[in-house]
C-alpha cells in the first residue's frame, strides 16, 4: 500500500549525474511494468502521482497534502481495528507467495487459509459474521 498527494512526484534521477539507479531499479522493476521502470531509469525524469497510480507504484492519490494526512490516519486506524494475528499472517503469506510460481503460491495460500481458520480470531470472525455482529478481536479483550 502506498499513498500520495496530487503534488507528489517520483523519480530515479541518478542517470542525470552519471549514476544509473541500479539498486532502486530492483524494487522499481517489481513494483511497476518494465516499460515504466525503464522510462524512469533511463530518463531520470519525474513522473506524476497519476502516472504512478496508473503504473502501480502507488495505490491511492489524494488531492491535497491535508487530505492525504487525514486519509492516512483513517486507513491506519481501520487496519489497526482488524485482527492483529490475522493481519500479520496475511502480510507474511502475501509477501512469501509473491516470490513463488502461481501453483506453489496457491498451495501455500490454501494451507495458510486453513491455519487462519484455526486462529481464535478466525473463528471469532466467522461466528460474528454468522451472528450478524461485529467481531471482538483478541487485542480488544
């Protein structure tokens, strides 16, 4: 997840001073498509927030810095209101499965889903859904 304001700009400017951004290129090439990564790496020109959104470098763009700050706080609180063990399990699995071939990733994620159902919060979430109530997570007790 990456958030920015309309005024944000993103660049790999090393080429402008005789240094190819090889190290930033490792992550950039995995975050955006090859064409956008090479454009940024070869020209050193900044891209706009909208280009970053279209290219997958950011997930949300807000009109102003103030809106960005308020939405960042809102999203942080929203994520913090979820089950901490479930979020940790999900992030760990997501990061790990992204480095694997599709079938291996699917198998791993299926196993993690079963483990998730075995967590106290996994069971609480399902019960709350069936009972049509808000769940009470472990950290809320």
